[in-house]
């Protein structure tokens, strides 16, 4: 159980605090309700661009990292299709430094043509290193537009085209910041050896005077139900062929999400899971397999992947993956196998929640979903899933017309 207290400032900033006296440290997390799905189709990659930009110095603080390091802290950030998340840890006695730094960059970044030019180069280099020069690095750049035709999940956080960042003007970047990076569109969460009332006081002191801005009211297009299988084959300089099967599924808040999550675990969570046991160890079609859900707020994907061993026919290997998925549709999973998977999920959840930073991050994320206390109800939600739920949801997901298939092949010669 992660106990917490909550306060909302008059400008809309939500503040969540979990007190943990067992550590001398504190974690401060700022979640902005903006991700790649909020970008204009002709100007993608902006949320990720700001993941970098937010460390370039703010109006009153030219260097973000230096004062944080002097206070004994460290920081990082990440961007998804749904959110942009900034986090730091430091000794709890120095927590006001975190409020000073985070509030000033929310108040206003030191945006300039020179800094924009620098970040364009940084993002371009990241695009080359992480997506183009990395084996299988562009797989998601191919899968997302294969699976999504209307919804903005069709592009990755790096953007639909690197040219969108190249061609971005300073005015466009400023407008994006003004629209999304303000108190009414943010959640501040703190975990560690802190007093909640002190945190609320500091939040009011450092964030209370920032103009609220307008909450981001989304009107995103709904992805139509897929009516036929989609396929793509590409050839790249990679050591092994890899198969990707991507199936549409529900969003993170849907009642069936936990069933879909457990389906992916039944297939590939651990060496004794179905795909590993049968297709890696017994039949030896694959050197490695995986299955997971994207867990996005809007309807996401359940992914099954496998790297085939040399000499294995790709279609035969794909049929083997389909056969294992179909078993979950045609036969109810045994209670013992299902319980084993639930126990693994519970253990992983409990382990994660022992981490101070993870608690701060998750409180903010579940608050974004509508209620931070959802964090404390996740294990119950997994344990309520029945074998009948697994079979029903598997039947909805694993249909040929719902499949997006990518064969990522070794380039010969």
C-alpha cells in the first residue's frame, strides 16, 4: 500500500506526496500531460524535442544540471506517445532545490534560435544512432503506421519524419511550450523522507504564482476497427530474421486491460512461459521470443516477437506463433498456470513499489488516469481475471483481420 496525500493549487497543479521515513532521499517527479499523440501530423517529434529542451536552461537559471549536482541530485526524463515525464532524486534536506529548478522551467524556458539549432542536431543524431544505425531500430517506425491509419499513435515519439523537427520554427516551438507546459497540464509527485505539509508549502511558494494555462482537452480521432490483415517485409543489415505480430487491443483504463496483460505474460513471461517452452526450447524455431502490451492510454497493441534461428522458414515460424496464440482462444488456461502468472505479476509490482522513484512516477501516472489510488488496486485487478476472461479477450485480439505482421529480414549479399 502506497499511502499519499493530495493537494491542488489554485492554478490547477496537482501535488501528490508519499512519505517514506526509511530513506534520507526524496524523488520529485513532474508529469506533463503531453505526448506524441498531441502533435500536429505535420509537426511531429515536438514532445520529444522538449524532453531535451527542458534541460537547456530556464529564464532565471541558465544551467539546470549544475545546481542539482551541487545539491547531491541527479535527473532524467522520458517521452511516450501519451506523456512527458521529468524526474530527479536528491537528499530530502535539499528538496527545495528541486522545486526551484522545476518551477522555473515551467515558468519559462530560455528559448532561442541558437538553442533550437543545437537541439535539432541532438535529435537528428539520436534518430540516426537509435533508429537507423541500431539493429532492428526502425521496427517501431514501421509497425506504428502499419497498425494505425488515423490515430496519432501512427508515429513514434521521434516523429513521423525527422524533417518535421528540421523545419520547425522558433515560434512553433514556443507555441507548443505555451500550450502544454503549465500547471493545469501537470502533476507534481514527491516520494521520500518528506513531510506532506512542507511539500504543499513549497509547491505553493514555487509554483503557485505561475499562470495556470488551459487544460489540454483532446479530440483525437478514433482508430477504426481493422478489417483485414496487414503485412510488410523489409530487408536490413541484421544478424537474424525477426517476426513482429501486432494486434489491436483496449486502452489502459479499459476493464479488459489486465486480461490482455496476463495473456502476454502467459505467452512469454519467463523461461517456462508458452512461447519460450515450446518454440525456443522444444521446437527450436526461435533463439528468443517476447510478448508484451504497449499499455497506452488510448487503445494500444499486444505485440508478439521472435528472432528465428538460421535456416528456419519465416512463414513456418510465424504459423507456430499463431498456433500458440490460438490455443488461448480455443482452450481455457488451467488455474494453476494462470495463478503462477498472477503471482509473478504481483511480485514484480511489489518489487517496483519498493522503489522510491517508482512510487513518485506511478502516483503521477495513475492520477493522470483519474485516481492515484489506482496504484493500490492493480494487484486486485490482475487477480480478478478468470480463465474465461483470458479466453474471451484472446478471442477478440487474436484474429487474422486484427493482425499487423512485419517480417524483418536479413539482407543477403
